[in-house]
């Protein structure tokens, strides 16, 4: 159970980081991609 709680906390932190990055993105296209959770344009 602790393993699942640790995994959930990690996902929460990553979601918060994604939200911050999307707010900081200046390019509207990149902002949309960040909010959708996809890779940045041009990423392989």
C-alpha cells in the first residue's frame, strides 16, 4: 500500500510541474501541448 501511495504522490508532483510549465510557456502552441500532456513539438 505504501508503494501505491508513493506512486500517487509522484504523479501529483509531476502533474503540478506540468501545470507550472504550461503556465510559463509563452508560445500558444506549446502551451496547448503542455496542457494536453503531450510531447513538445519536434520531440522524437
